[in-house]
C-alpha cells in the first residue's frame, strides 16, 4: 500500500532504487515487494530499470514471482531493455528466465543479443539468435545514431522521405526558392517573425531519399506536407515539441498511417511486430534516427537537420 506517512512506497523516486538501506527499510516496515511502485507498478520492475543490482537482489528475494509480468514485461526484460546488464545478472541469479517468450518472438535473452553486451546470457541449444536481417538492423542503428549525434535543441520538425530527391520533394510541395536574406534572418532569430518562419523549409538529399527540415516550427511534419511527400512511398515526420516532447507521424502513399506517435520512446507491446520491437529498443532516446531508419535513409552526418540544407524553399499558402 502507498500512504503519506513514509510507509509503503510513497515518496520513492527514480534515484531511490539505488539506495539499498532505504529500500530494505521500507520492505522491513511492510512495503509490498509485489506492487505499489509509482509509474512502474511493481517495485522489482522499477529497480530493474533504474536501480542497483543490490536493490534488485533484495527485492527478488522477497517477491512472490521473480518473472511476474507487468504490461507484458518481466523485470528481466526491463533490465535488458534499459541496458542494465548487472541488474539482469542479479535477476537471473534469483531465478529469472532469460528465454521466457513474451514479445512476439522476443525474450529477454534474445533481445540481449542486440545490446552492447550480446554475451550476457549463453544461447541454449535450440534457441534462435538474431537473424541476418536483425543483425544488419543492429549494426545500422549504431552507425546511424553515431552519424546523427545528439540534438540539444528542440522546436524543429523533419520529414524523412524514402526514394525521392530533394528536387522531387520541392515539386510535390509546390515550393519555390526562398530569398537568401529571408533565410539568413530566420536562421539568426526564428522567433522574430514566427509566422514567416513557418513558411520556410530546407530540403537535403541523403542516401536512400531526402529530408525536409524546419529549424523552428512544425510545418515539416504537418499532415498536408507529409501526405504530399509520401505519394508512392513512405514518409516519417517528427516535431520535437518543446512543450510536450517528440510527436511523430507516418504517411504512406498519400495517407496518414500513424499519428501522434512517440518515436524514440521506450514502450514495447506484445502486439507489436518483431521488427518494431527491435527498432523501439535500438532507437530508444533517438527519435531522429528512428525516423531516418523507418524511411530507410542512410545519412553519413547530421547536415540534413542542423541547417546546412541543399536548398531552402518557401511553402505555398495552402501548406502553411
């Protein structure tokens, strides 16, 4: 149970799952080891994802079932997904099963083969490792994330389009070349005239297709834009919303296929396809790379996002 008197799991935050003396004291005072942890639901799941192996071992010793599931995941899945190999080892030592099926062909052990510690568990006889396609996806994810790097700012939007050139994107959008002085002014201070900023986009050719970017604004991922870009192909849109986080969308052959997605998020579900489960793990915390990969783009740097576009265009009134 959770109370307001310091009993149960009240007041326990993300960082507290590394504090063995605190967690042990709560348990000794009657906190339920099987439930009541804020957000995670199960204390062991919380510790597996963001705690220490000592706390994981303590909780694992007290729970009814070390492989109990919460939202289709065991604590071991959470430790592997969060890249916490020491926590995973503590769970296995307590009896957790690395090869328990739970995610459309994936188990914690099989997922571990895609992590930076692929030798975390020995592959038992008869168990399937990564396919050639999956191994290629792992290698490309690491290359792509390194090529794009980290993005400290937000407020921008992108559209990653498979199989078309920047020139073809401009034609589909009926966009015209933007005035160099207007582009320079917007790049220096996009907030000076935000409405004007929304009319300007950059477009860059990359291996596999092209990328549309708006350094400050949502227009590159607007439904009207990505539907036009996706005719006969696929387009992944992303708005790095400074207020509510990453907002994604997928358009295919002129229609919105997915809307208000959360690219780079960390939630996997048993109903997801095997490919989507792997992509969700590989691109956790890397929303931009997720969109590039979804469209099959293979950039060698982050020029297509950071403002050094091949061409700068002005959108027609209908798309602003």
